[in-house]
């Protein structure tokens, strides 16, 4: 499908950005992005990626919508309770932008299936709620040289770093220990909203080539005092995932 006059009107305001233009929009339209989890982070991230005209979105999640999700998972509404999240999200995103091709995959990400789930993907956007699954995604991303935009939330705090394999640190460099077991944690709904929007921004920047991605820079958002801080993260030369001696660099 080509970008016709009507589609160009839809994206006209972002195409006014310096360095973006028609070429940037064509890059977005040709991109394939996986959103790994369609909850608090994945909802706003996928919403803004669809709105921006990313041509293909692969939504991956194994959960159904629950009442306790609705304070933050904005793609899911009261009448979606007990419905698979990927179905709920795909319906809303298709209504938002019919030009976007959407694959809704109702599966849990594991070390055994991630190669199949991420086949052909250009960028992975983090929508997870646990570090264990994020580490699986991180290892795949490094091994296959796929950019991975990491984000996480806790309460009113959010964290983001863009991982471009072998051009900066990976997630294992930042969290060298064993991932803790998943557990419930507090979260104000606006916090993943902020971080999901930032993830979409990073993905759009990587696709179009505009701006500077947050590689090696952990962005820390604190909603309580409305502050942003930046922490430099360096590559671990002995990282078991991304170092020259690791099996993932071959």
C-alpha cells in the first residue's frame, strides 16, 4: 500500500518536523515493530506508534483484561474484561488507524518461542511487568542485533533506556544479578502513560533517524516531584550477554 493524499494529510503535522518529511513517513510506514506486552506501557506505546503511521505492529501478550488493569491500561475498557488483551488492543488500534497492519499474538514470551515471535521485527518496544521476561527479550535483541527500547515503572517512578546491540550497554549490563521473581507492585496509571509515550518517541526516532536515542543513558522519571534525571550506564566488558566473549555476539 502506498501513502496516498489522504494518508499524507493524517501525518502532515509530524512531517513538518525538520529532518522528518515524506522520507521519514515512508520509513515509518515500512517499519515492523513488536510491542511485547499490551498493558500499562504497551497500551500508550502502541497507540502512539499506530497514530504515527508505523506500518506493521505485532502485539504480543498472553493475558486477559482484568478490572484491576483499567486504571492504567488505556486500550482496554470495561466491556473488554475477560477478553484477550491482544484482541482488545488490536480492535482499538485498527479503528484509530486502518492503514496499520496488526498481528495480535496471544502467547507468553519464553526462551523457546521468542525467535518465532520476533521474526522479521525491526524494533522491540518493552511492555513487560517483570525483569525475567525482559532478560529473555534482551538476549534475543543482542543476539539478533535488534534495537530494544526498555522501560519500567514502579509507583510514580519510571525508567527508560534504549538498547542498540553493540553500540551501548544492554539490559544485563545494568542488572547483572539474577532477576527477581515477578510480583505485584503499586502503580499510578499516569506513570506508564508517560513512559509508554517516551518509548514510542524513541522508536519513531530510531526508525526515522531524527534526534539522539537514549543509548547508555537511563532516564529516570519521578512523578511525585515532577523531575527527570539521567544516569549514565556503561557497557560491562564482561557481560555474559553482550561482551565480545559472550555467545550472543557471534
